[in-house]
């Protein structure tokens, strides 16, 4: 394969994202060549493809922060041709050509072997969003989650939120799913949510301390919503903050922290160390019910990606978008 199909983003006026044939010689350095079977669309990919956010660090760039496929060539002792692998993060699709192409050349240490029990397509149904949801749940578990209280997920109908809802429900928690889309109520209940809470309740101005309600929370929204979550957290509970779909500023008081011992836990998936990555993928393969994962996935072609990139930024995408490459 000397040329391959790729979505290529070019800067300039205008900023463009177009599908074209690329040459193998254009691929960046790396010790493993992967035939990409599937990629996925994350919020960050939406920013990269549309240019709405300064995600891409060098041009031309193939976006796609996730990929799953089969090793074609390897100079690393850790992988051989035919191995099924997945990759999320590490600046792929931002600084290094990413997954929205039929081929990718990457560094061996960025790869994770496909865990038993997952297909390549399911792995991309999880992707960075689902992996981040798992890291958030693991962080809450490390600080204990009060089983007797509700656990909150914000931005619940999005990618991170859908997987977090399904995981927490499966683990036995009563999940309150916060969404701005009442049309997604039935979908969220099908993932296991026990109750739907409209986003506007959390985004409205709150007192420094409201009644203690939640025994844990996964926040994918940030901004005013996170500011409304903190005063509602129960004594000693934790919020895993992993997103900014609703804003980057956080206006709050110190009272939830100093009077209720609430913990604000930061979640980063991009540079997550390898050992934790492997544990998270094992947990995902084991704890995430496959029918729920399948219910959260829509699989699309590369040609459909630019349109969906606009939609994900407008909060119009439900669950996870998997992109079929080969
Ligand atoms: P999605 O677009 O799939 O989901 C985001 C959800 O947030 C939407 O579905 C919507 O949920 C809600 N939302 C969107 N816009 C607004 C708004 N203006 N105000 C309030 N809520 C809003 O994105 P992902 O799930 O892929 O990513 C979610 C967030 O997590 C993003 O900010 C992303 O950058 C971040 N992220 C961080 C990672 C990390 O390593 N820390 C890794 C992956 C993602 P609803 O309709 O249910 O209200």
C-alpha cells in the first residue's frame, strides 16, 4: 500500500479538512505501522477538524485521537504483524498523524494490545471518551463512593457521559444523569440511569452549600454546571472533573472543600501512564456491558466525519461515533 485514504487538515485561509490520497512517505516516524480498521470521533476531534479550537500543533495533520487496527510492520520486539492494537491519546491526531486514515505509523509504547473480550469496533466505541469515563470511575473508587447516595453524571448523553452512566449503573450505583436534551431521556434510562436531571438545575446560580445529595460525580461539562455540582456533594465525596463542554471557567467557593471535605479529582487520559491504561482497558472489557456499549455506538464512514465534527461541538451527537476505515 503506497498510498492510502486520509482526512487531512490544512491551515491557512480557509482552514480545510479534506479526504485525499496520502503517501506512505508522508507518515511521521515511528516503529509500528498499523492498518487502521476503526477510529472514533471525540469532542477534541471536532475542535481539530473544524478549527474551532487550537488542538492541532503542526500542519498538514491527520486528526483522530483514537485508532484500532492490525500491525502491518513492526521494528519493536513488543509487536508483530497481525497483532490487534488500540491507541488513544499521546498527542496523536494533535502533534502526530492520527487515526482518521487507513494507515498510521506510531510509537510502540503508545499502543495497547486489544484486550480479550473486545472487538476492534467495540474498542473504538469506547475510545478516548470511554477510556476517560473509566479513569473517572477508577478515581472515584480510589476515594470511595457512597453506595447509599446517588452518583451524578453530567453531559450524560455525550460520549464520556454515556459510558460513565453505563459503567456506574453496572457497578450497582443509582445514577442521576444530567442532560440538556430531554429527548435523550429514554436512551439514558436504557443505559441504566435511575433518574434524569435537567442541566439547567445544576447550571442555575447555587448557594455555597446546598443539601448534600451526591455520593460521587463524573463531570464532563465544567463551567457553571460544575459550579452547581460542588455545593450538592455529600460529606467526604468526590467529583471527577474530566471535561469542559460547557466552559473552562469555574466560579465557586472553598466551602464544599473545607466544610464538607469534598475532593475535586482531575482526570487526564492523554498522558495516562501505561500501567494504569492497561488496568483501565481490562476493566472496560470486563465491566462495560456489551449490549449497552453497542446501544451507544453509531458507525459512520470517513466521508461523514466533517459534518459530524460540527454536530459534536453543538452537543448534538448521542453516545459514541465509530469511524470505519477498512
Ligand atoms: P460529547 O460532545 O460527546 O459530550 C459532551 C456533552 O456535554 C454533550 O453531549 C452535552 O450533553 C454536554 N454539553 C455540550 N455542550 C454543553 C454546554 N454548552 N453546556 C452544558 N453541557 C453541554 O463530548 P465527549 O463526551 O467526547 O467529551 C466530553 C468532554 O470531556 C469534552 O469537554 C472533552 O474535551 C472532554 N474530554 C476530556 C478528556 C480528558 O482526558 N480529560 C478525554 C475525553 C474528553 P447533554 O446533551 O447530555 O447535556
